C-alpha cells in the first residue's frame, strides 16, 4: 500500500473549503501523518440534538469526510472518490458542548476501492463514542 | 412481532416537529401502515453537495429518522430509542432537484433491540439510490 | 439494471457443485426469477452450535453464496466476483432441526460493484432470522 | 469500561474446546492482555476455497469467535452472549497454506451490548486481509 502523502494538512483544508463550501468550515485538520489523520468537528447548534449531544448524522458526516480526506491525501486533489458503504456503531453519548475528534486510518488503498476506519472521541475524552468503516470507490480514470 | 400501531402519521409528524425542532421540518410522512412507513426528505440547499446531488449525511439522516419513526409508531411516544448501529450502501446518484423518499420496514421489534430496513429513492424513481439497516436500543424502562 | 438471466437454476447448481466441491452440496436452489433467488441450506451437524441451532458462520455462508449466485445468474459463469463487504444482523434464533431458506434480491449490478440483500428464514417460518447485505466486486475484464 | 480480565488464555481455550466441540479445535489463543486478544485459525482443508485461499465464512468465524472470547475474558464463563450484528470488509486475498491471526480489541463493554473490532492477517503478514466489527448482546441476568 502506497503510503506517501500527496497533500499536506493545509492543502487538504483549503481543498475542503473550496469544494464543499456548505460544510467545509465545520471541519479542521488536527494532524496528518502517513498513519493517522485527525479531524475536528467544530460543534455548532446545527449539529446538536435535544439534550445538547451531537447528532448521529453529524458523526456520520465527520467519519465520512475524514476517510475522504485520508484518501485524497494519498491520491491528490484530482480524484473524485465516492462513498459506497459505511458501517457505524454508536457506543457512547457525546459530552455536551465539546468538539468531536475523529482519528482515521486507511486500511486499504486499492485501484478501485479504499477502506478506512474512523474512531470518534469527544475532544479530550479517551473512550470512543463511535466507530465507523467506510469504503470509497475510486474512479478508474486516475 | 407486535404489529399494532400506537401512533398515526399525523401524530408522528407532530412528535417529530416538537422533539426535533432543528430537523423536523425537513421530513414529511407520506404513508404509514403496519408493514411500511414512507418518509419524504424535503430537499433544500443545505442537503446538497456540489453538482446538486443530496449528500451522504442527508441520506443517512433520512434512513435514521425513518427507522426511528417506525419504531415509535409501534411503541408510542414515550420511548427514547437510540441508534446503536447503521450499515448503509450508496448505490446510485440522486437525481438533482428532487425530493427523496424512504421506504422503511421493521424486521424486528424485540424487548431490547429493534432492527429496520430502509430503501431510499428519488421521488418518482424506481431504482433504490441507497439502502440502510439500523439497529435501535430500546430503554428497558418501557 | 439489466435483469435478464444468463443461467437457470439447474445450471447454477451444477456450477456451484463443480466450482465449490467443499460446500456446494450444502446448498440447493429453491427458485430463481428475475426478482428473487431462493437458496436452501441443507442443515447438517457441521452447521450447528450447542443447543442445535444453526451457527452464525453457516448463516453468513448461506447469505454469501446466495448473493454470489444471484450475481452469476445475471453475468454468466465466466465471472469471478469476490465479496468485498457484508453487514449481517442476527435477529432470531433458528428453529432446531430445520433447513434454512435464504431469499435474495439484487439491488445493484454495476460495472464494478454488485449489491444484494438476503433474508434468512427457518424453512416454513415467516419471520426473518437474519438479514444481510453483501457487496461483490466484479472483475473489469468481463 | 472495566478492563479487568476474569479468564486467562488457557482457561478461555479450555472453555472453547468444551462448549464448542465442533469448532473449538480450529482456534488457538496466541496472546491475551487487557488491550488485545490474538486468536489463530489453524487453517485446514475445510477452511479453503478453490485456489487455496481461506474462505470468507472461515474469516467471519474467526472474527466472531475472537470477539466472543474477548467478551468472555472480561465477563467470565457464565455469560451467554449472542452476536447481533457484524460488518466485515474483505480487503486482500489470504496467502495460501498459512494460518490466519486475528487481532481483536473491545471498544465497548456495556450492560447490554459489547462491541469489538477485529483485524485479520496472514500469519507473518503485516497488511490486514479483513476487518470486522461485531456487536454482542449480553443477557441481562449476569
């Protein structure tokens, strides 16, 4: 598996802001290495459910964008990968009023499919709130 | 499996609007029977990705709320079920500028866990864009 | 989605017996149409867990082979599809001493990926014991 | 999450051999700590597919038994946990003629549900062949 990075954290963030103007500002890249990408969800009112916890769809969105960025970091900005599958387990309630941090690792980067794992934590917490695995289809034209 | 309905479509919709003020207005109940619940996502700009197609998180949210409502229709409004697991497959690109329709069936309604299947279509389309299965944990206090 | 069948039930069964000599005899095709494939698991001691119920891996194997055969029925015997993903929910305990029946539908048959749904019943039962969704990667050489 | 172990590797192996006589001998525990359980599938002819690679159902069985044992190691041998959900991704072809090693971590051990992650490798290999997440329901009587 080719582990060389073709985009760094600030390039990825600029790409996200440009290509996904509706949601790009929700996310920030905390760290990026060959092994691990950490993405922050800057929690705002629109991400919350009654009771003040982050909604399931917001956690899904965080896992989805994290694996997407982990794939792009290796393929470069030309790729147009699309999510084909996600399994997600919601295990603990998010702490109220705290950002979420997603730790994401690529398990496979093949010619056609990429698979990444994501663990989501409350910022500062040490037990995962949710885990997800996502598969992306990679266009054959690259 | 107890198939009696304890809430009808308009009661469910009112419950959704009251309990989930941030997203309730995004959804409308198309039909409800013992076998099938159909929920509409009233697609707006905030649900879209570049190119005009509905985003993955919006489809996840539609499947999630649909199974939730299918569970509540049988348990009544007192229950506080929480999603524990979702697997979702994205199979086709949504048509641009068209609402989504989710067709949802409960496969299990046990004492602790409920499982529901959801198929998502573009309004008027006949091939599923996405399919999802969700598990809800049901609080033991009911 | 091309729904024409390129193999019938007896051809599929012969293919299975020839290509999978170790497990082919465990399965029989009950019915095959453009919409639905039904496959029987002929339950034997090796499929059981203590208590006499069919094991989880045996149910997984039944769902896996059913979607595989549903794909081959449309592609013909030349294809060499491989499972890339499965999500499976175990919902009820199988009845003891009874075969299992899997009802399988293809949701997508794309150039690269096929997605199929499987519901597993005890023979004669009317509530699903398990549901599964499987994705197959289809070799680009077809 | 309570991380104390109530069973050690040899007690777990003895439990498996006694309770699952049909498959217990297929598996051996390589290592067990509070963080990680490693289980070996002793690959035999019955686990293989044409071409000599380990079958999907055999990898599913390895992931399933590994998470089960990781749960029992914490709960003790009285528990009768049952699999309710599994998502599994098959990413690479197993090497022929080589045992499989499953590395399993518990992500949650709640009162009702336990969630564990499993990565499967060819013995001696360093890229995961498959990943799986399993949920077990824990009987309320413990």
